[in-house]
């Protein structure tokens, strides 16, 4: 089957090509994101393969349908970028990769906590300038600290296990608590008020948009660290900037940002940054940003490629994969 693979970087191409050896789809690899300008590139393909920041809104879906493109294979778990209502109306099929390595994301979140808490990002830069001063680098022991995990699905539960292994007291909030989760479930306001670290692991939906807003930030401890490896839209970034300026928040580490579509996954080093909120974030010593790389492990890329291939092949054969949306 002919597949236009949008937002495909060298690492995607490597793992998808390897997995395709046993499927034999015909790929057109495109580095560009899918959006209303780039959608004509899908012409002549029966399927498109997309990632987190590809725009699958009503207009793009209509164009895909007009071009005879019938299948959307998402190389990710989240599908907040896809207009599900329009998808069904147009009779298109979309399938995702619901799980590929919850460890990849949970371990990155843990790395962000350790780095932000112990100021390793600052120490790295200081030492390279032969500045061995320790002033301003004081952290706290995670052993015995209360850590709040918001969302205890696949990733959240690995996070709870990892944090428990460090001796943290783990609180959790999830509207659908899991009986297997070793955390103490509380309501969100209590979690926010008690936690020294708050880590977000719930999906972005209309209900969770700006879950961490000014009101939520004011419930949090002024020394709390906020960690977001889930989706940028969970956090009201303008409210976070205010909280950081007023020293009502101890620190922020994010792998995702609500306006990341225009920034992430590309080398922007030669461009003038136009996003003033993001620019302000980068000026805080207690802010750490990675560019949506929490998933980026060999195991995750390999699993993403294999499951995406299975989804495409199942569609081609007219069989359900069980991972359709
Ligand atoms: P999952 O579906 O297994 O779990 C999500 C959990 O969130 C569920 O238990 C659900 O009940 C809970 N939830 C729903 N609404 C909630 C709310 N209002 N408050 C608290 N919890 C709520 O998903 P997962 O595989 O654990 O992934 C979680 C999220 O991580 C994904 O939605 C995705 O956005 C993000 N993610 C990020 C990366 C990355 O590279 N940064 C990679 C993969 C996934």
C-alpha cells in the first residue's frame, strides 16, 4: 500500500524501513508536518502515517478523503490532534499505537525531576566554564518526599513504581483509579496542596485542557516542582510564567509545550524566536525544557514501527487491528 509518512525524521525512517521488510508497503518519507498547506503531498497515497503535531483537523481530513486517502496510521498514543467526529463522518479509518514503551516516558519524567531538583542542567554549564561554585544548586532528598502523579494509566503506573523505588511517598489522582497501582489515591486539590513534585500523565481532552491553571498553581506549595511529559495543553503556560516570576512555584520541567507545533522537532537555531511566552520560560534558572523526546528510546521506536506496520497491513487486508479509533 502507498503510504505518505509525514513528520518523519531519520530515526523514524530507520525503524519504519526495518519493520517494513516483512510488510512491503511503499513509503514516501516526508520531513514536513501535515497541515492544510502540505496535505496535497498525500495525493496518490492510500494511507498517511502521522505523528503528534500533524494537523488532522476537519479541513485536512476532507482533503485526504478527496484524494482517496482512506487510512490514517498514527505513530503515537495521543490523538488530541485528530478530529474524530469528522473522521467518522467521512468514513475514514484511523489507528494508533496505544502502548509502545511506558518506560521510555516515565524514565524521561524521572530524569527531569532529578535534573531539575539537583540543578544538573545548571551544574553542566557551570563546570564547562570552570565555575565550580555550588551556590544556588541545593536540592532536596526524593527519599521521603511526597510526589503527586496525575493520571495512573500505563505511564503513570510505571512512574509510581519508579518513584516508590526511590522511597517517595506517592499520591495519585485519576478519575478511574487502578486497583494495581501502589499509590495513595486522593482528590486533585489535595494532591496539589501536599506534593513537593507534581507529574502529569493524563491525556489532553477538553476536560483536562489547562488542568494546571492559576487556581491550581495557587493550591501548590511554593517550592513544588511541576513536571509535564504528557501534552502541553494540560498547563496554562502564561499562568506558570506568572507563578515562576512571583516565586510561587519551585520549578518547571516540560517535555511538551502548548504551542510546540511551531517549534519542536526542527533545528530553529538560526531563526528569531517569535513566541514570547516560550522565550520568557527559557530565562528562568529553574525551568528545564526538552523538545518532546520522552518517547525517544530504541525500544519505543522499534515498537512504534512494528505496531504501525501491523495497523497498516490490517487495514490493507480489511481486518480490524483492534487499535482503531
Ligand atoms: P493511558 O490512557 O494508559 O492513561 C491515561 C490515564 O489518565 C488514564 O488512567 C485516565 O483515567 C487518566 N485520566 C483521564 N482524565 C484524567 C484527569 N482529568 N485527571 C487525571 N487522570 C486522568 O495513557 P498513557 O499511555 O499512560 O499516556 C498518558 C499520556 O502521555 C498520553 O495521553 C500522551 O499525551 C502522553 N505521552 C507523551 C509522550 C512523550 O513523548 N512526551 C509519549 C507518549 C505519551
